[in-house]
């Protein structure tokens, strides 16, 4: 996959099979669209292209949506898209000025002139242009005018349930990591830098790495989770705690003693063990952590 940091950087001299959207989560339904793009590209001798926007349009346009938490950082989104073999990923900086572009101009100047669209695939609820004035009806008229094929994909279902980023956010906020992962098609990730904490875990033989994630990243419901992570190409497992009041993220990694301050790590959440608890003293905390560790290793089938 080739990534482009702006529309100006993307200069295709080939047929493009395009889709547009934020694709937050790159979930089961999004994957279907990308795989469909790739099938068309192979058949037509073109290449698949996703045009997305950063920051998220709602963060730019609506003050009351500043608290909208996202499933992916841009880094995480690129990782998932690369795994499903998207060929071209174009990230356009989203501003209020860009949002004022009329849908007719968007199709003519962006899709046709800049992206060289041959085939456009959109989701079932797609709107575009200023005030979201463009819909499937307008696209049908403009696709005929500019001679590109238009295809609309119906909502995709998992176990007869329509999949959406909104639904996955709700599951994560409820702590239902198992079902969230099913709808995503991969384990939910928390990516961030290891920062200094209070080092209390060391005093009870449960040292933790404190993880600082980006402000807009959705942090699941407080509690303790079984997790896995990759460090220096080695897979490790551990248990992660999300604080009840602060959303503080700290992970104890099994059989691990490396110094990793300031390292950037990616943690994948596998299962939720329990709610967060308050403890009277460090010994009570240690006893609970020993129980948590035993439960994790039982799930993993390791000792």
C-alpha cells in the first residue's frame, strides 16, 4: 500500500477504483468494500484507492462533537488497510474551507480531475459536498456526465446484525470487547508511548507500563483486560488496567523485564476479565492481581 498525505501528492496514470470515507475502525463492513475495490481493480486493470480525511470532519465542523472518540488513530488505520491489501491510501487535510466545496465541484475537481476515477464504490448512507448535499441521486447524474461507473454497497451484517462504527463504539464503552472484536474483524488496539507512572506496581512485584494515547482515541470501559503486544518482533501477553476515574492505562506484561520508557507500543485487547475495583491496601491489590494473572494464563493455556 502506498500512502499519500494529500490529494496533490496523488498523481495517478492508471484507472482508479475509488471509495471515500472516514472508515473509522476499518471494520467488517469497511473490509468488504476494500476487498470489492480490489476485485474490480484486478478485473479492470486498475488500482484501488481510498480517499479519507483527517482530522475527522465532525471534529472540525461541530463543537458538540469534539468528544466523539475514534476507533483508530491514522497509524492504526494504515496498518489494517495494508493487511487487507488496499493499494492507495490518500489522506486529505479536512478544514472548514474544504467542507464548503459544492458536491458538483467535488466530483469534477476531486474525483474526476484529481483521482482519475473510473469506478466509484460508496456505502449505503454516503453523502458528500457542502452540508452533505450530495447523495446517491446526484452521484448517479454526475457519473453519467463524467463517464464513471457508480456502485452503492448495502450495509454488511455479522450474524444478521448490521455492522457500524457507532455500534462498535457502544460495545467498547460497555466493555464488550469480544463482540467489538468480532465486528472489527481484529483485536481492538491501543497505541501510545510508554510514560512514567507512580511505580507502585514495582513494590508488589507487578510492574506496569503506563501508556499515553491520543486524546481522540476511544478508551474502552474501565476494568481489567487480557491483552497481547509485540515488542522487538516478540509476542507477549499481559493484563491491562483502565482506571475507573481517570482512564489511566497501565499494562503488566508477563515474563518481561525490558526498560521501555518512551517506546511506542501497540496493545491488542483480547478479553475483559472484570470491572475496576478500589483496594484498601497494597496487599489486597496484590492478591487480586495474582487472581487476575491466574485467570489470564488459564485462558491462554499457559503456566
